[in-house]
C-alpha cells in the first residue's frame, strides 16, 4: 500500500502517522543514528528520539537499524551507505473485496421496502452489515431518509382543493388577510403523563404519582378557537389570536360508594363528543 508520508523529513516537522516507512525515511533514520553513535555504539535514548521525530514506535527504528547491520555484516563495508529498502513496493497488501461501485450496485438492486434497516439491507444485498456501515461513513451519498404517506387525491379532490385556495384570492389578485376567520378544532389532552420531568433541588422530594396503568389516565377533549394575531387599536396592544378553550365535560353524581368518595357526590367526567355536544359548546 503506498505510503502517505511526505518526502520532506525534517526532524522538527510534525507528520501524520502512516502505515509504512519510505526508503528515504529509512535512510534518514540510519543517518541520524550514525550521527549520534560513538564508535559504532548508539547513544542512550537515540532510538526513542528518532522514533518521536518520525512518529513511529521505537521497535520500528530498532528493526531498521538491525536489518541494516545484518546487511552490512553480509556484504561488508560497501553497504554502509545503502539502507534497507522496503519490501512492500507499489500497491500491496490485502485487496479490497467490496469496492464502492460493487456495494452501490448491490444496494440499488434491492427494492426500497427491503431497505428499511441495515440488517435487512445486508441480508437482501449480500453485503455484510459492517461493510455497509463503513461504506456509509466513507461515502456520504448513501444516507437514511424518511418517507411519509401522501394523500391519495383524485381529480375531483384536486379541483376542490384548488377552488378552496382560490376562494382566498380577491379580485385584485391579493390574498385575503383572514382577519375575519376563526379556526375551530378539537384537541385531546391527558390530565397527566406517564413520565413527568421536574426541576428540583437536591434537598427536595419528587411528588408521588400513582395510577393502575397508563390506560387509566383520564383523556379529555377540548374545543379550541384561534384567529390571526393583530394589533388592537382600542386597547393599544397586540391580540395574540387565542380566543378560548372549552372542555367536553359534564357534572354527574357518583353511582356507588367507594373509599375515595360517597355515593351521589358530583364528579366531573369526560363527555361523549357528538354533534349535539359540539353544538352545545358552540352555543355557549
């Protein structure tokens, strides 16, 4: 595998650690060790200093030095200026089994409904899941996107929607400000939540809340009315557009005695929402 080290080998220059040393770096290591040696003996700490300058382990420097000494012992003094060269020339090492093009072709051959999880994608494409995750990290083109259901509109539906949108356009081609429109809608609210978050000090105790299960949490419907916010000239302040909220509840007596209340006690209960109850709320 080709090395990513730069050719300049200055001792004070910081470099990114690469997998293999180049021949020039091996020559520089030998020269630096020879310069710091005395009578053929290396100076104490010289290997560690050279390793720090070349951003590698000291055993790597020792291996280069020992291979050079072995070559000198076999060939004599003529090899003193010839450092050991790397035996890994050109593109070497294990070949990549899954290239980016092969992974892309395998993934694109899988239908969309079988690509919802990485586990399913790996099973149907034949590409290992770890390989897919590494490919997603290297290649940003493969991402996880969300798909939402869209309304199935017929031609009549599209025509009605167009008519509704055009009803807000005035004759002078200006959209209606909708200051005379009130939006009415129903909203469901729970009286409490299964999980509550509170900001408390270390000497405070959280309130004790209990229920048989989350299916027993009371759910109440509210009728909400809002309008567009505007500036109210009469009171000289902004109107936030909030008109009101009205709950669908009724007062009913308790049907039987219990440990919580006696029979006949007036209780506030959720009301069944229908056309009659909605009309009563609107009239009130």
